[in-house]
């Protein structure tokens, strides 16, 4: 028998029929949005994304970390890499000494000792006479390493212990003098001897002192140009082009720009053709700055996480440890956020393939370094290798993620949720807890009745299972787990938390709901 949907007679009206509807929300592949309000985010963004990486088709757990070099005397505050033609070496500055940490294990004796501090800045410099790193810290005499021997080079014209920053431009070493608006430079392919001062004071209308310098290559459409870039403590960015500061014919002032004050002396990072500057206004790309100026913060490198950057700058701008590093093998840029002077930190992380941001926690780094394209960080008495194994020194990696709130294609209407079905992939066993946040609330799964699920691939184990009998283990196994999510709401957001030592891939979320009445 078929029932009519209509009631006959006076006041004929249609009876409401409740229909279960479904909605599929993609994974937050556009990454962490710490800029927009919760109702204004895109469906494929995340309002929380800790210890996960947003990729083009999924969101997955970051890699783990393991101890690399141990036994250092205290906090590791600088990691520096010497790159030669056939080999590379890494050194760590800790307390009053510098140690080689290229190989894993307990460190040997100090390369250099009786130093004043461990806050070194360095630059690789390859010339016809050899391959070097030059390093300065504004307190001790400058040092030079050629792949075998450490020396104290001669500086004629300035006391090298007053130099606090170094970079390379046009095959020349440029040094910044502490508490000064001058930089100093050697002639081409020179690492010691007479050095010349160049005073930038006339170009700096806000005073202060130089913080850092960098080299930047920019292609404006007529071929690439090289620029020498300097930034002051007041955020004035001074740009020069040319080849030789000795001659006005070959050295020209290109422009002066006003930015927020730089976040420490490690405020420059070259990523491909871009030069990123860490400032109190956010993380700014030089290309963007030349095109639109400081007023267009919506075009900043860190625009999508501008709210989180603002909070971090407000709370911890004075702490040592601000640093950006490009990790080539992982296609990641990490910006270290030092939340205390004793090495506690977290990182804002950008996937260079798609520009998506996330946040890494539990890597308490005071400095970062790259050796053979692999990522390392220093902390208390240890240099750790990052993005290795699936655990942090044997402990679980903690995940916290929440996708953007969705009105389930029915804005302005109440919905009665019934089920949520996240889709996961894993090559191991992971226990998850999750729930649904409603109407822009932020209840964590541990505060509600939340189920744990196990995602397991199964299959044969090499050299254990019987040949030609057992099934081969696959890669990542994807499953959908339907779970009750009863509740009334206008907007909903799926949230998951996990502590695991396996890779988790989140590939989407489905909702089942019944539509209710519109708001009056």
C-alpha cells in the first residue's frame, strides 16, 4: 500500500517527511587556517592541524625524531654545516664550545673551546682556494673552517669580535657590525686581511642597528638580478644591486622598505627563488614586498596563519630561537617559535608543494640545521634527527586535528546529525578518538564519549609467513568507520585525536543527518 503525502479536506497541506541526507567533506588539504573566523573557512581547510602534513589528496601524520648526537654540555644553540665538493660536515655550538656532530653517537672533544656564547651566524663560501664556512657571534673572534682545520682569520680595519652576522654576495663575504648601521666586506674571493666599511646610516631614517643581511636573486622579466638585502632592528629593509660597493658605477641603492621589526638575526630564508623575512608583521616574501608593499599583508607568505603568527609574536618575540629552515627532502619550510629561553618551542610548517600550513609540537628545538638534505635540530645536550622513524624518541606522536565547520550544504537550517564516517588509511595499528564539534564549539574528544578504532593492514610478514600461502601485506589500508554522532546543530566539524607510532592518512569525512526547520 502506498501512503499519500497529503492530507485532504479544508486546509490541505503537505506533511513533512524526514529524509536522511548525506554530505561528504574533503580532507583539509589546504591546511591550517589561523586567519579567518570559523564560519568563513573553506570546507577543505582545518581550524586545528597539529603534527600532520596537508598534502594534495590527504592529510597525514608527520615523521618522528631520534637522538643523533649526544653528550653535549648544555643547550645546543647553533647548528652549522660545511659543504665541500664531495662531503659535508655538521657542527654544534653548545655553551662555550663547538663540536663536530656529523656522525651519530656520543660527541668527541671540542673543536673550539673557551668561547663566550653559542649564538653563531655562519655562511658557506666556495672560492678557488677552497671551501669554507665563516662564522661570527659578536663576542668572540671570527672563525674559519676549510673542511679540515679551524683558524682565526685576520681582519684589518675592524675587530672581528664585533661582527655579528655574515652572508655571501657576488663571491664576497659581507659582515654586519654589532650595534652599528655599517656592514664590512672583503674583496672578491678573500677570507682574511683588509676589510672595508660601508655605512648604511644615511639610508636608514629610523635609526637602530643592522640585524642581518642576505643575497636574493629576482627575475623581474628581463633576466635574473642579484640584490644585497639588509634589515635593521627597526624593520627598515635596504636593497642594493651591483657588483662592487667600492664604486658608485657598479653599486646602486635600489630601494628602502618599511617592515615590522625582524625576529632575531636568523630572520632570512631562501626558498627557491623567494627570500622570506621573519618580521613582527608576519613572514614576508621579497617578491611580494616589491609588488605590493607592506600595506598588503593579505599577500604575505604567512597570510593563512596570520592570527597564530600575531599571537606568537606578541608573546615570544624577544626570545632567542626564531629561525626558519627549508627541508628539501620533506618539501617543508619550518619556522621555529621559541616559547621559552630554555628550548621549549613549536613550529609553523608550510608544505612547499601546495602552500598548506600546519603546526608541529613536541620538537623542543633551539636551532635547526640541514646535513645532506636531511633535517636536524638542537635542544638540551642533544642534536636530534627529525622526520625519521614513526615516533619521537620511542614515544607516541600526538595528533590533534579539526576540519572546518560545515553547514552540510544547508546554511541557516538546523540539522539532526545521526552518524559521522571518517575515512582513514594506515599501514599499522592506530587507536583514535574523535567526536563532532557543533556550532563552533571546541570540545575535545577526551571530554566526551568517544570511541577508539583500530586501523590495521594485516598481511604477510617477510621471512616469517609461509611462502606461496600467506597473503602479501599491502601498503596503506583505507577504511571508513561509521560512528554515532547524535545531536542538533546548524554547523558541524569533525575532530580527531590520536597518540600513535604509525602513519595515519585522513582522506575525508561523511555525515548523515536529517534537515530541520529554518531559523526565523
